């Protein structure tokens, strides 16, 4: 028995071994049609489409009149982006007795791959208008129509077609797997929420319905509800990895790092930790300041993907947080080497140089960072804060004034007010702007002028009005 291809059901391994045993003249020992179809399916799902195609060709040398094998070959050809050859196989499948409705449904897929949308729509219309279709076949026509509309970027139509498909069969997985993308592209968030709640009334245990609901909530910024929906999804189907990952992503976004870690620990009972899971686990430990453990996960992720620049960047952040600047600088540089145009990488390197008083190198990296993303006020704020911390109020003020040409933020206002106050200039206008925008961040001003709150009655009045009101 061939142990390279362990089968789940009886005889599958024997069928695979049988197929691979060649007679002395190079021919394959004959087997029946159904075992061939199962071997093709196995290679299609588990190993290689090209291997599946090889088995199909071998099977057709023995069963040249098998409509099922011709149709299966067509499906594989569609997956390997050979639609013209797939159409030829479908013609043979129909000649040898396959139901023309099933053949035409596959032909539509080929026409979509060929961008022949008119012919595809004509076939769909002909099937709907002239033949009595089963629910499954009718549902498939709307899923195929949605695919045509997706390629044409008509996302509202795509969403409507998939809704129609799910009204026919509420748990139709191909439609459920596509409708969340249609929702996001068409921005039909409210309608999608209502529709998926209706679907859950019909079947509360459909994991894809909960998964889509999670995406709808996420897009409406209702993150707690999104996490609950994703959790229902992976509780119902413990082997549905995307629900775990999206739950973790949402938890990280909400800074609920322990919940994210618990979810990943739950997932690893069912899956080996892949690069993405290891990376998320590492980020969570980094955020809760367990840097040593975070690095362990980052290095494990790096062994799986040594060209992921984000891994090197986060490693740099971990080392910088522990004042290990030599290692931090190495990893920031490595991240930049792999992907130079990312502003965070240059900012991280700038701050590491600043921490070891390499001011010229720090300025160079701060400048690169702000030039890459002039619209991001937090980059300018970080650059200015470095100068403010070192009492270089003129340089900080110059940077903040330059930033106002490109962006706006309460942090810019507070820092500019701090520069002006330290230079004994009128700072009230900028302080008021900051207080109007984000009163909770006022300490960004007081960090650099702590004595003002005690000495300036006008500032006290502003704080009472904007912060304590």
C-alpha cells in the first residue's frame, strides 16, 4: 500500500497504488470508472491539479465514453485556466450522455474565464426560461450570474444575485462564501445584517452565515458583535480557520490581546500554527510587553517566511522596547531592505538612532518617514516630540508648521502649543484647537510645559471648560 497518499475511506490507498502500478510495457493496469473518479478527486483536493489531470487522461484511455470523466476533466481544466480545452471536454461529456443542464452550467464557467459574458448570460437565461431546474441548479445560475457581475465590477448586482441564490437555498455554501465580498464591495452593510439575521432564523447553525455576519458588524465598527459572530462561526465549525483569524484580528484591533491569545490557543488544537497565526501570536505578546515570548513566535514565523518585512520590523520594536538598540537597528534595517517604502520602518529606525544620540542618522530617517506619508500627522508628531524632548523648540516648531501644509491632528496642535509656550509666545489658539478636537489628549501639551497648569489661570479656565465640562 502506498503510504504517501493516506486515504480516509477503505480502498482509496489501494486504488491509488493500483493506478501507479505500471505493466512492463508502460501501460496502466485497468480499473473501473468509479475508482478512477475517486482517485481524480483525491489528487484534485489533496495533492495536485496537474496530477489529477494526468489521472483523468489515463482514465479516458480506458473509459473513452465516460461522460462523468470527461466532465471531471473539464472541471480540472477550468481550475487550471484552460477554458477552451474545458469546452471541448464538455462537448464530449454531453455527446456521451451527461445532462445538458449540468453541462451548460459548466460551460458558463468557461465563458466567464474567456470573458465572454454575453454568451454566459445567454446560457443562464436560456436555462432559467426554458427548462425546469432543480433548486440547486437554479441557485447555481444566480451564483454564476454573480461571478459575471463581479468580474464586470457591478457589485450591487452581484450582491442582489447572491441574495436571490440564498433565498432559494439558505445554506448554499458557494453563495455564502461570496456574499461577504459582494457586501464589502457594494457597502450594503445594513441590508446584509438584516438579511443574515433572516438566514439565521432559518438555520442558526450555519457557520458561514455567522462568519458573514461578523464581517458586516466589523464594517459597521461594531467590533464586540463582530467578535461574537466570528466566535459562533468557529464554535459551530471547529475546522474553519478564517473565523479564528478574523476573531483574532478584531480582538487585536480592539486591543483585547488576551482574548486573541486564547483564541489562537484554541485554534492550535485543530491546526498547526502557520506563519500568519505565529505572527499574530507574536504581536499579541509584544503588545502585553512579553517581549521574550513575542520574539520566540516572531522567529518561528520567520523560519516559515524569511521575506516578511513586518516580522523584522516587529522584532526591531521588541528589541527597542528593551533598550537593545543594536539588535533593534539591525532588524529595522532588514525590514527596510526587504520593503523600503514603508514609513513605519523608517520611523522605527529613526527613533532607535535618536535613543542612542545618533542625531544625524535620526533626522535622515525621520525625514524619509514623513516624506513617504506626508498625510500622517502622527509621523510629524513623533519627529517634533523628539526635538521637544531635547528642548530644541525652534526645530520642533519648524517641523510642525511644515506638517500643516499636508495634514492636521490634535497632536500637532498640542505640540505646537507646547513649542510656543516654551518660547514664551502666544499658544492659546493652538491649545484651544487641540482641546476642541481631543480634550482627552491634553497631557501631550502638559508633558512639555507642566508648570503652566499651576501658573496660568487662563489655561485653568480652558481645562475646566473643555475637559471637565
